C-alpha cells in the first residue's frame, strides 16, 4: 500500500493574531471586575435584583423623614418670605469728607453763578 502526501496550502494572512493575543493577555488579566451584579446568590436570585430590593426598602423606610424635612424647608421658606425685609441704613459720619464736599459744592456754585 502506497501513500501519497499532497501539500495543502491554507489561505490566510501572515498570522500575527496569536502574538497579538499574547501581548494583550497580560493587560486583560490585570483588569479585575468589581461588578458582580450579574452573579447569582445561593438561592438562585441575581445579586442585582437583591440589591435593588434592598435599595427600594431603604428608600421607602426613609420616606417619612424626607417628607418631614421637605415640609420644614417649605415652612422656613414661607416664613422667610412673609418677614419684613430688613432695611439697612448706612450712615456715613465723616466730618472731614463733608467739609471737602461742601467746599467743592461752593466752588462750583461760584463758577456757575
């Protein structure tokens, strides 16, 4: 029995994909994930749904506190709006300045008249 071998040529490029994967391999392994929400717990539920349920429960639990705080802020805002505005009177008592101004005014009055 005689066997003949025929060389088969495979079509394709120069390769390089394997070396590219080796080069990328170290960088890919260094990126550790911190998002485990797609995982499941021992009872089979996804961690994202468990975490969302906890967040909703905490949100509903703190609702009366948020409502009380909102009402207090609204009441304070209304009281602030109803108060009389403070009128700040600025008094400028400087005799030297007043004397300078009066001399200046008299000089202009003499020039105009």
